[in-house]
C-alpha cells in the first residue's frame, strides 16, 4: 500500500512493491494518490517498476544495499562503506537520480570539507556515489547520466578531491611514555588499552585486525596470529594470513582475560543461528571506536598534537626497517602486497639511519 506524507506544503507518495521503492512529490494529496495507484497497477501487471524519471538516489542506495545482500556480499553494518552510503543517503535521498548535477555534487563535497574531511576521503565518497549510480542503474535497466564523471574536473580544480597524502607522523619516545602515563592515571578507562597499543607498535596491526583476533587464531608454539579477511586490493573476503608475533607480542596476548561462553547463551546460539557465533572468543572485547576515542583523550590530555592511533602502524613498520629487516620480511608482518603501498608507511628516522651507518659501514681511511 502506498504511503502518502505531507512534507511542508507538498505531498510525497512512496510505494513499495516486490522489493522496490519509488517516491515522488506532488503539489496536492489527490495527485500523489492518483500517481501511487497508477504505479502500483503498473508494477502488479509485471511491467518495469523502475522509472528513470521518478527514481531517487535514495531508491538507488536502498536497492544497492538490497542487491548486495541478496548476492551474498552484504554491506557490513558499521563498516566504512556503511557510513559512506548513509552519508550519501542523508545528502541525496530525495534527489532524482536522473537530475543529479555538478552543482549538487560540489555542494556535497564542500560540506564534507567544512566538516573536516580531506581530499582523499571526499574522493572515496564521490566514487561510491558513482558506483551506486552505475551498477544499480544497470540492474534496474535504466540509463543515467555520468554525473560523477562530469563533476570530477571541477572537483579537482577546486581541490575538493585528490589522492591520499603520505603521512609522516611518528610518535616520539617521550610521547609514547606520556600516553601510557595517561592511561595509568585513568584506570577507569579500558584496562586492555595499553596492551592493545603495545601490540600495534610491535606487529603493525590495523585497528580492525586487532579487534578481530580470536583465541583460536593464536598459535603459541609457532608465535603466529591468524588475521582473517586481511585487507587486500582485490580480494575482500577469505584473505586469511598468518602473521608473526614479534617481540613480546605473544606474552601480551596470553595475559588478556578470557571469558567462557555462558551456558544459557550457548544453548540459545545452538537454536538461533543469527546469534553471534564468536561471542567471548575475541581477545579484545571492547569496541574499536572506543579505542580511538581513548587514544585521542590520552593525546589531548598530554597535549600531544596530530597523533592518531593508526600512526602506531607507521611506527611499527618504520622500526622494522630501521632494525635491518628487508622488504619481504616487513611485508610478512604488515600484509602489504606492493612495495609502493608499503613505502607510504615507512618513515625512517635520519638519525637512526645515520647511527646504523656508523656501526655497520666500514670506515674509509
């Protein structure tokens, strides 16, 4: 049944049939009702429900999610992709897909910039918009203009989008000491945070990798950890890798608290496959967003500027090179498939390289 809602002085009709949603706004309620009846009749007769003149971007985004889920590749809840799609829906939901133009896209990019997003982040948002429009339009058998492609020259000219910039920020020894001191001064914060930071600085784990580690993923005998679905430029699922636990990483992991699965939950899980099968199996059981929040609080509390949790991955990678590791060895730890990408995370200290040269290179008399 159609939904007729008053939006200000206008009336919006929305119909849903066979998994599809179509919306259109009218001046009068009677016009909205008449249009809805006509569309419902058309759909029920089996004709093409997607009308290029009435499909909104909100319709396309919803259909994109639905099609991904039905194909066994759903958009993960609370993933970066999920947030990007939500931002696009918030900004373009009622905009007719066939009428999206450069002005609207530039305005969206300007709003993202004003909110603090960088050129690369905005570029990713715009790219996802193009992906949704291109693939969903093809699926619905409608033709849409390449609005994103048309807007890119202007976006580039205005410096609203651009490639990712190499980040060279590394924490100093004093900054690391201050961060650990802050957590010692705030025991009410997550107790496992200092150990999580120690792991990040040794094994170059990404934040998501740390919070996906399960107890069954640890091979104590070989000092290895299994990182599931590790980030890969092409393979999104099933790219599991064994990663060496260097330094005292294994000791850090094994001293974390373990929580048995309650018997009542185990019984419920056996009867309901939708319940989380890995509850209590994760080594770090708090939220990854909480980790970033506490890290920022520690930096703010100790007046440490422009340092992010992800910078600890840079620190670990650079430290391995400074310790004399070669590229394949470092890539085994970090998971990089291409030296060009690994190079982005490698910020060697000139002082450390100079010291290594004094020790390892023969003097010429």
